[in-house]
């Protein structure tokens, strides 16, 4: 009886041992199969020719480069095509940096050049209203400084001489008839004197010259012509002894105490410029020169050759004539734009048709997003649509990430493994 029990126990232990060995073998075999299945799922592709895909490592038959494994991500969430998943090690290796989208106080700085011009509102023509000869020319060269009331030249004019004689006759008549008991005679004498006086004034004879004529009681043969303006002679058209007609352009005098600077603004920058904007005027050959001016006119047309728009600035010139006509100067316009939603320029990939940024959805997951941008202001681009304040975007290594994104899109567009090329011998 004891021998039977002992035999049953031995049989039971042997059966259990066999079952354990069998289950271990089965689990090991399943594990080998799973590992083999996972290994078989690894695909390889050429970095230069992403459309070439192989099931085994080797070399690309097109360029000879080593095939690299295609990393398979198991995303927990659904992301748009082109999403890149990158490990922290690779982020550090390629130098990925991030920046948050935020509102920035922007100031648009426009740098251009300008040419100094006389203020046309302070430029005057000198001419006479009678014919005659220039007897003596006092201001006889361009660039001469003249002041208001300074004699410019003397003029002999038969018409002017006759008008002086008529005035003296009218004056003599008035002196004789001013006490006449006949009101009509007295009034006619007064009107005749006033008419003769008015003619002399209209011919630019000054009141002081008329008083001198009254005292002398004889006409002036050579009548001095005085300047009505203060400034510099920038144009001269006569010489001494020359005959001139009524209306002849003799001088052009410019008051340079206030000048214009004509600046050229590129077509893309004209929307930023407004009347009243302040500008700083500097010079490349005089570092100490620094004047301020104001935009007082924007011309309503562009230069068809340079595609620039003229902007006129008014500058107060000092007594030393720091700015002279036809000088070249540098113009700096700083235009505040206020708080605007903006991103660094380096963060945006410009393809010509689209503007792409990579948004950090979570740690290591970068999602491409198309945005609409405004003008570039310094180191920033104004964001019009596509981003919100607080979004975290990539600001460096964009080209590497964009290349990886396009590679994934290219592989996905082939339909995955169905469109893959097979290596030789498979």
C-alpha cells in the first residue's frame, strides 16, 4: 500500500515538472515571436531619398548612403500631418529653443537718405515791372547774402522817369489847389496826386523813395531797387549794363533758416509714415550733426524707376547753415506701433505662399501651423491670425525640424508601407 502511494506521488511530481517546463518553453517561444515580430516591423530609409524604404539595413542604391531606421512613434493624441516628435536628447543636440507668443511694444524704424532743398514757401523771385537798363549791380554773384531793404541794383527806365515827373506835377498841383474854395477842384487835385503815388508804389518804389522825391523836387534818373526779402541768392540772370524787360527774372532768393529734406521711402514702408511724424537727421561725414524735423507732406505719387515715395520733412536750420541745399543726409524715422501680438522673425518659415511655425503641443511634440503675418518690425513679425498669446513656438533649428516634418509628409503621402521600395534580393 505504501509502495502504491509513493508511486502516485512520484508520478504527480513528474507530471508537474513536465507541465512547468512546457509552459516555460511556450512563454519563451511567444516572447521570441513577439520580439521577432517587432524587429520585423522596423523599416529603414535613405536620409537623402526618403521615398526609398527597406526592411533591412544597408546602403541606398541611389546615392550609397547608409540607411537609417524610421522611428515609429505611438502618439497618444491625434495630431495633424507633419507633426514631429523629438526626444529631449535630440532637442539639445540640434539646439532647439522655444519662445512664447506675446504682445510686444513695437516701434518701426525706417532708415533712408534725403537731399536738402530750399523751402519753396521761402523762395522768392526778384523782377521789375518796367523796362530799363541795369546801371549798377550791387549783388553780382550767386550765394550772396542779402537782407530786406538792401539795394540790389540801380535802374534807368524812361517809364519810371516819366512817372516820377507826373508825380511831381501832381504834387505841385495839389500844393496850389489844396486851399481852393471850390471843393471839386480840391478833390480832383487830391485824386490826381494819389493816382500818381499809387503808380510809383505798384512799380516797387518804396515810400521812403517817394518822400526823398518830394524833398528833392526832381526825378531820380537812376532808381535804386531794394530787396523785399532776406536770404541767399541761389539764381542770378543779369549783369551790369544789361537791358531788361518788365517781368524779367533777375534773382531768386531763398531764406535758408528753414529748409526741406526730400526723403525716399520704399513702397512697402509708406503705410507706416504719417503727417507729423518726427525724424532725426544725421550725416555720415559729421557724426556731431543731429537735427530733428517733422513730416509735413507726403507726395501722392511714386517714382516709377526707384519704386519709392517722396516724403518732405521741414528742418529748422541754424545761423551757421548746418544744412545747405543739395546736401545728402541720413534720415531716421521711428514710428511707435503700440502693443502688437508678435513672434521673432526666426520662428517663421516663409515658403513664399505660406508662413509656418512649429507649436509645442507637449514635451517633444512639435505641430506645424500656418499663420498669417503682417509687416516685419525690427526682429519681430506681427501676427494677424493663427496664434494666441501664450503659445510656445520653436525659434531655432527650424530648418532641421521642417526637414523632418516634410520627410514624414512625403512618407505618409506614399501610403506607408504600400508605396515602399524593396531592397534587392527581397
